[in-house]
C-alpha cells in the first residue's frame, strides 16, 4: 500500500500530515513578513535620512547662492564708486585751474560779461559735482587735521592758535566722506 492509499483510507491521517506543512508555511510567511517589514522600515529610515541630507545640501547651496549675489552686488557698487573716484581725481586739476583763473580775473580788469559767464560756469560746475558727492575741504583758519591736511611748511604767528591752518596752497576734496586729496597747507607753530 502506498502513501496515497493510506491517506485515502484514513482521512485523519491526511489532515494530520497537512497540518504541520500548513503551520510551517504560516511560520515561514510570518517570518518572511516580519523580515520584509524590518527591511521596509530600514529602507524607510534610509530614505528619510537621505531626504534630510538632500534638504540640508539644498539649503546650504541656496544660502551660498544668496551670499554670492549679495557679495557681487556689493563689489559692483564698490567698483562703480572706485571708477567715479578715479574720474574725480583726474578732474581735480581742472577745478584747480578754474579756481586760479577766477582769482586772476578778479585781479585784472576784464569785461564784466566774461567775468560773470566764467563765474556762472564755475558755480554750476561746482554745484553739479557737490550733488554727486564731491566736497571741498575747508582748511583756512581751522585746526590742523592730518587726515585732511598735508602741512608743507610752518610759520609762527603770535595772534593765532598753535597748529592753525594759515594758508592753503592746494584745495583738498572729499568724495562721500572719503578723502580724495588732502589740502596742502601752511600751519602756525608756536
């Protein structure tokens, strides 16, 4: 008698032989399901960690980009300012010549219309430069300041305070509170 014939004659034997196989199969499925769950949780944690790292890299890159934009804008403004400063430095001798021409016109007898025209040009030109940020350094009669004045010589005058500017040889200028050229002066020394 074969195994199949034995199980056919005795149905209880058939059930008994199937139960351990079913239990084993359920245990295997439970173990496989638990293993898959553990693997899924591990993968989920790995993905969450990777997502967090990607977010951090994105925010760092965004912050770097914004810093670069700010730095570039600041550098562009500084470059423009330096360009204007360079231009104004080249223009200062022209202003000196204009001032000297006005001084000479007052000393000699020149047609009133020519004098008024040159004076008007000087005023308009100076006003335009002042609106752009160029200002003359007031030196005569003020206290000597090495940041704004350059002492070329010293002289003693009893009725003036020590280190007072007596004479201005060359006018000094500032551009937006930065000294472009110091005033060349003579100071009192007691």
